[in-house]
């Protein structure tokens, strides 16, 4: 078993990993930038190492500095969290080349799923249905126009190496494609070091549904159910729940079984998430696979009783799963609300001093995964996520009632936050009925 873990991340996910490590008796090392010197995750780790100034390119993305910190502290494993270097195949490779354990899948699987074009090809070969689109990177604007006419507008122009909504643009006719193509290539090259683009059919108002999988090195794999993630802004999730109100038990099992088989075909190990677009007729299409822990993993933990970070650490240490698919049971309903430091109307980040962060501590059925406390400063250098409020109850209706109560007891001052938006979501009639497609927020009134 791992004895000392370096966490190559920050904020709430670093605290989350530390919490499981403390329970398992694993020592932790935090790496931090100058902007995070006083952060909670730094204080809570057993050891801490400064790795650079605030910009991520000079700190949290500096592979050499992170590996040096691991060597300096005698860590025997590195957990990448989510975002940052978590899906960087070369990082995983270099960690292992240094003789350390990388808490994640093999670099070959990360690389295969990191290319959206390659992922579509590989997953289609396993039998997963995919959204109609181009099979290879687009060589030119002319090829893109021809492909779009073949697929049928509207289409989604996407960066092959993109993620989190960055590098995606809806295209509704040839003129829009002509205007967007060169700029999208340039942005993709700038953000991801790869200017390759591809096209997918844009499906209007779909549900965004995920399947969580867990596999060990011995070839055993299970799915841990699904998550509904349709409430998004700029293709980034705001509210997630498990299970999805859209899926039947039979469809959940079908999607889960196919996802496990697809993961096995990659030689995958650890936790991973398959993302799908789904409709109310039972049709679903593979979008991408996230080869890491998801931000929204708590809702899966709440309804399965499993600690996904613990199983990441156990699998990375070479342990086998101690249960099979028939042993995975789902209990109740769980909803996660992401609390962001941002303007609830315009969606722009709102850095500054968090004068008051008053949360429903100790409220039954409420889990709080937060990276900050009152008096902390939200800097402009990183993602504006403050934390996640997660509620769990016996039924979806009861979970929604608890969500409304928990959100209404929160108080955030000193900065703008999306708390008013979350409160509006929790009482919106469409949400109450489970009608949460990806266009949900465009019809949301903060005064509803």
C-alpha cells in the first residue's frame, strides 16, 4: 500500500484526497503556489512544498517541480486530482519512470482518450454508439464544409484535445463555419498544444449522462451507476445528481455494462467516467471518457457507500476489487451543487476576499466539500470553484427539499457567487420534474 502521497492539485479536491488518506493512515504532501501558501489544503497536509508563483504554467503545471517535490519528501505516489495534469499522459509516464506510483490509468489509455478523434474511433470499435461526425482530424476548411453538409447542420466544431467546454463551438451554417475554423484551430493550438479539429452532429437539448466505472489491474471491472449532469453553463457542470431521473434500470445496466467492456478494451485501471448524450427515447451516444476522478464523484459515493479515492489508491497499489457487479447496490438519491465565485447573471469570475462563508455544517444528509473558509481570498489565477454542497436522501423529492433548505441557509459575502442561481435551480419546475437538458440555464429566471 502507498505510504506517502503527493497531491499534485489544490483546493477542495486536495482536501478531499487528504481526508481519505488520513483515514487510511497514508501521509500526505501538498504542493502549492505562492497564491495558495495559506490555503486550507496546505495547512492540512502532513508536509508541504512550494513549487512556484501563482500562474499555473509556473507552478501546478510544472512537471519537473512536482517530481522534485516528490523526491525531496520521499513520496512513493502522486495523485493528480482533476484538471491540471490529471489527464496528461506524459506526466503519468514521467511519474512512473521516476519509480513512483501514478494514481490513475496507464498513460496509453490517457493518451487514447485524450484525443477526441481517437476516442471516438476506439469506442465505436467496441460497440458504443457515437454521435455522427468526422472520424479523423479535419485537414482544411474545405473538408470541414463538405463534412458538415454530409452530417447536417447544426454541428459542433470541437478541438480534438479539448475538454471542459473549451474549444467547442456550435455551427449552424457554412458561413459560421468559415468564420470559426481558423480561429478555433489557433485557440486549440494555444490551449492544448494541438490544433486538430473535428465535427460532431449537434444534438439539440440532450441530456448529459455519465457512467462511472472502476477497474483493477487484474482485469476486473464494475460500473457504479450513472449521474445526470445536464445543468451546465458554457459546457461546464453546475448541478449533478445520481441516479439520473431519465434512465430506467434496464438502460442504466446496458450503458454500464458497455462502458465496463469499453474500459477493459483499453487495459484501463482505476476510476474513469464515460460521458454520453441521451434522449428521452432511450437513445444515447458516447461523447468522451474522462480518465480521472470527476468533480461530481461525491454523488456516486453517496448512493453506493464507496470511497472512490480509497479505491483509486488501492488499485494503484495493486489490490484487486473485493466485490463484483452484483455486489454494487444503489441507495437513495444524491444531488451536488457547485458553488462558484462568479457573477450569477453574467457568469464572470468574482475574485476577492471571502468575508463570510456560512455553510450548513452538521445538517443531516448534507456533505460539504469546500476548499475555502471565511476570511480566505479567492484569487483570479484558478478555477472559481469554492466548493460543493451535496445532499442525500431516500428519494429525489426529499433530496430536492433538503437541497432547497441547505442552499437557503448558506451565506456568502465579500464576493459575488452563483448561490442565487443555485437557489433558483432548486425550485425551478423543470428541475423538480427532472426535465434538465443542456439548455436548462437559458430558461432560468433568478426571480422564479
